[in-house]
């Protein structure tokens, strides 16, 4: 059986302030999630039923928990790596308009992003939410803990220690500052336009 999830390659040449070793080790972690989701799907595809399904412990429960964790790990890391590399450019265009509307200013948005990033154990995600048609910075303690269904992720910040400890030790604040300097707002605007394309009935 061919792997269902393909490993993506990323160009980190424009990323400043994060070492090659830090990015390389982080990429290897992402690679592990790709391998695991393919392994889990292979097992699920090979069996038609599982013995003694149970909500405390069973094979199918373990596989399903691993499935959501590893698949979200793949998706979040791909979003994170893709929105790196803008180095010191400011938001512009449609995303800047929404940031000013929903946070009052870029400064207020950065304050919120930092606060969420320092408060969560896993991820801070800027997303646009179809219910109120506004931007929110959501926090996730793990890949599959805190994710909001149908919210469209625009900017993803990994705050797990593995994302920064080689370069910054436990200084998450410095790492978040470096991340902000590296946001590729072109990618963020592209994701926002994709949201508009699929939600053209909304009055945004």
C-alpha cells in the first residue's frame, strides 16, 4: 500500500534567527508524525473489525487517539513551516484590514498572540471563525486538544519546547519574538483568500 500522507519539503533559507539544527530537528519530528499516520491508517485499512472495543482501553481506541494526534501533528507542522520565512515584513492587504478591525491594531494582535503563545503548551493559532466572521487566536495544549472545528487557520505558532529549546533553552519569549519577525504574511493572505473562496456567501 502506498503511503497516504506524503512528506512535504520546506525551504528554510529565508528563516532568520532559528538555526539550521533547530529547524532540521523539528522537521524530523514532523517526519515522525507522517510515518505514524501512515502506519495507523495501514492498520485500520487492513482490519474490518476489532475485538472488545472499549472506552477505557482497546486496540481501536488506541489507534483512534493516535490517529487524531498524529494527523493533527502533520497538518499543524505543515502550516507552521509554511508560514515561516517572511523576516521582518509587516502584515498588509486583507489580513491587515481584519487585524485592525478585530484586534484594534497590529500591536494589540501581537500582544494577544504572545499571551496565548506563553499560556499554551502546544500551539497558538490565528484563525477566522465562520460563526462570527472574525479573527481569533485559539490556544491548543496538544495537537488534538483545543482545535476548533471548521475554523480556518491562517497563522500557526508552535510553542512546544521542541520548537525552540536547541536555540533558546527555556526562553519562549525570545523564540516567539523571532517567530514574529519570520511570519510570511504572503502565506497568511493566501490562506485568507482560500477561506473567502470557500465561504463566498459570508458577508465579510
